[in-house]
C-alpha cells in the first residue's frame, strides 16, 4: 500500500500554527521540529497492518494516539524514540481484531503479534520487546521506569479514549489533529469492542475497567463524535 500522507499534513499544520500552549509550556515551530513521520520498513509495515485490519474509527484513533503522545512528549521535554512510539501507536489495538485475536487479553495478543512483526522486519529483540511492552502496558499502570515510549503511548491513548489531559493541549494543536483524523464515531465503536472483550474474556483487565465505569468515561470524553 502507499503511505497515508495525512500525518505529513498534520505535522505541517502543527508546525505552521506558531506558538502552541501544551502542558503550560509554550512550544514554537523549533520545538515542533521534533515531531516526525518515521519512514522506515517497520513504520511502513505498521501502517499497512493498521489500515488493513482496523476500521476507520480505530485507524484514526491509532494515529491520534501517536500525535497526542508525541505532542505531550515534546512539551515535557522527553527524549523519546519516535519510530518506536509511532509503530507501537499504530499497532496498539490490533489485538482487538479477528486476525490478531489469539484468545488472550487483547493487549497481550497485540503485543505478541507486534513483537513478531518487528523481529521479521529486522529489529533487535530488545527493541522489538520494548515496543511490545509499551503496547501491553497501555492497558495497565505505566511507570517512568517502563520507558518514555510506553509512557507516551499511555498518555496518547488515554487522552483519546477518555479525554485525560485534554485541557492541557491548546486548541490550535487539538483542532488540526481532529481535523486530519476525525473521530468517526470512535466512542461507540470502542465501547462495543471493549464490551465484547469484557464479555468474552472475563479474566482480562478490560472487564475490570468496564465494571468500574470506563464506558461512562468514554462517552463523557470532551470530543464531539
């Protein structure tokens, strides 16, 4: 498949917006030069798989997860591996699909599949495992010691799902992300998928989250769907 150029347009829009307030930090175009669109075999493989197995609402969620996480990482002056974060963001929900559902918890199935895919494109085992661990941890507690990419993936995913840290990002940064990657009824679609996981896999953390009110938090997220 050819590359989706939407992310290039998004990065250009963010860099052209002038100063942006994120996490009470003023970012200028020089800061935003740290936002990249990785062009590697692993990045292209992740893009192809993401677009092949996920529907539009989940594809856009995956790209938004990278965008939110990377913007927050830049604002917090974190030194992160953009390629690793990008690949992990695009693959973090593939365990929800029939192709990659191996009968385990979706974050575990997705992590295992990502690890295998990254080894196949030539990543060293430790780097592939770091991406896989970030994918697994996005549904669990993430600590600073788990690595910058795991932390930023968690930031990005939680912001997109429940709106956590929404108010920390200037509207001039939020609007281009939502314009380039529309929500496309994401709340309802993701709620359906998590409800299915909770029902079919009662031993997984998805059920714990759903029973603790995650569904309500998804629907209350400050995004128009």
